[in-house]
C-alpha cells in the first residue's frame, strides 16, 4: 500500500472513532438541559437524580471526545501537510475559533456545573449546563464550517498557489453549512436519546431495580420522546440536504444512487447490483420517478448521471476520473436511510406503549431498545462516509485533489507504524470507555439522602485525621 492510501485509512479510522463520541456529547447535553430544567421548574428530586446519573456518562463520553479530537489536529500537519499549506489560511480560522471560544467555554462551564452542585443557586447551576450545551453545538458549527468549505469552497482566492480567505462572512453563510449543521444536531439528539432510552429499558428489565422503576420510566419517556423528535428531524433535514446536494453536488448524489446516465424523470433505486467498471446495472429494483420526486418534490425533473457529469468535469478540470467510489456511496446512503427509518419506528412504538403503560409487558421490545443504542452510531458513521467519499477525488471540491494534499516526505512505513499504534491505543480506549459506561449504567441511582450520608461520613473521617 502506498502512503496516500495509508494516510486516508488513518484519517478515516481516527475520525470515525472520534465521531462516535461527538453526537453523543451533543445529544446528552440537550437531554441534561431538559432534565435539570424539569428539576428546577418542578422541584422533584427524581429529576435532580436523573441529571446527576446521566451526567456521569456525559462526562465519560466528553473526556473520550476530547482525547480523540486532539489527535485529529495533528493529522493535518503529519500526513496532510500539503493540504494544510494550501488551505491553512481558510481552514485555520474556524478551527481556531472552535478551540479558543467554543471548547474553552464548554470546558469552563462544565467544570462549574460538575463542582457547583449544592454550591450555586439552582438557576445559576442550570445556566451552566445550558452554556455547556450551547458551547458543544457552537463547536460543531465551527468544525462543520470548515468541512462545508471542503464540500463547497467559498469566500477565498488563490494567491501564490495557496487559498487565502477573502470573506469570513461567506465562510459562515455557506449554504452547505446550513444544511449540514441542523442534520448533525438532529443526529446528535437522536443518538443521546436512544442511549438514554436503551439503558433505561435495560434497567427496567432487571428485577432488582424495581425500586428505581419511576426513575427509569421517566428517563425512558424523555429518551423516547426526544428520539422520535430527533428521528423525524434528522430525516427531514437529511431530505433537505439531499435536495441541496442534487443541485450543488450532483456527482455525489448520482454516485449515491448509482445513476449512470441522466434521466428525466429519474427512478429511485431501492436495491441494485451493478458493474461499476462498465457503468451498468445487472439487477435493480426501482421506484419510477422516485428520485426526481425526492430531488424536486415533483415527479418531473432531470437528475444528472455519472457518465455525463464525468464528461463535463473532464472539460472543466482536465483529464482524470471524477466519479466517487460508487459501491461505498450507494450502500452507505441506504444503510443511513434504513437506520433512520428504523429509529423513527422503534421510538414511535416504544413511546406509544410507554404512554399506554404497557412498555414493560414486552420484554423483547425492551431488549430491542437496548440493542438499538447502536443504530444512531451506525447512521452517523454511514452519513459521514457518504459525505466524504462522495466528494472524492477532491479534498477541496474543484480546487485541490486528495492525492495533492498528502505529505510528500512521510513514507508508507511511517504511516503504517502510526496507524498500527492508533489502532492498538484506540482499541484499549474502547475497552476502557465501554467498561466505564457499563459500570456507570449499572450503578445505583444517586439520591439526595445517599449524598448527605456520604458527605457526613467523609466529614467524620476527616475529623478523625
């Protein structure tokens, strides 16, 4: 394997691993806001206990996100120095704002929130978690503004062989950013919601937890409600993003549908076996005019095909293969959409039975709910694979190709060594993270009485010394 392929594999593996934690942080921050708001508004201790219980898992996940996120910064300098040199003046600005503003804001108020229990007035403490959630989403916004530039570059000029920013406002008003950001926010919400609902279902299945039935029933109701809202929202914003991409990223959408030739109206492929080398279908199940309807809300509408776009791009950018990996983009899109539909169905059924007080009568459904914790992670991963692979062969669309961005002085052996090291370290971190989350999920629910007893015991011990 050459250095380019290994560099791509290393970045892909580390960013996918990192993005397991990002949407969960986003989603849990919103759920903690809801839970603590209910506590401050109603005064019920169950919501206070709920906030503290799920807050522990938020902290574990946040720490993993920070550790794995730091690695990504070094990737640009180590394996992608030519990319960093070319877009550093543009790409560096949103990354700097994310670190100096959003991350420090998030970390500061998270510390206040963690250590401010019973030390700050309730509303001030509540404001801290609101600011943590806001900062988490601001962090996502700035990262996505950089990614949106890669998908649809704007607000720059080329000077001396480098991209230089000319309009910061154009960067943050990029149309791509404003269809990506709500989709990611909704994906985070549904991830956190299924996490809470799944663990709640697991605890409700355990007979020894009968004294915590109210706690986990309320947690499940919050989780399933937000899972249904998030599932619908992520589908809606995904549809809007798809329509936007049909116009602004036609090659990506043609690859996602394995649409070889321009058609009007264009069919929607449900299942396809294709020969990607010869650009032809061997077997396909289609919905007539379905793709035109999805693209334009009309059964009439031309959708450009891969062959025609390839010819157009050769004229515009010069000789080369501009078709993304069709197999990967086609199936990542279908897995993502299928996972989204499954999330809406499971959340809707679970919430219906919970409201009818029949949720615990269906243990198999509760077991499915536990397993469904994984579904949003699959959907998020497939979504990002579609986003990034569908842009190939470009790092910055129409401006810089992927093979031109790799570091020229880093050998394949060096990257293979670091890739192997990352895999080993990340595997160990996965074991530790999994153990901590499972251990925390099985812990007793925190109560005010238990906290007071522990505090009194600590004071006695301190007095003894």
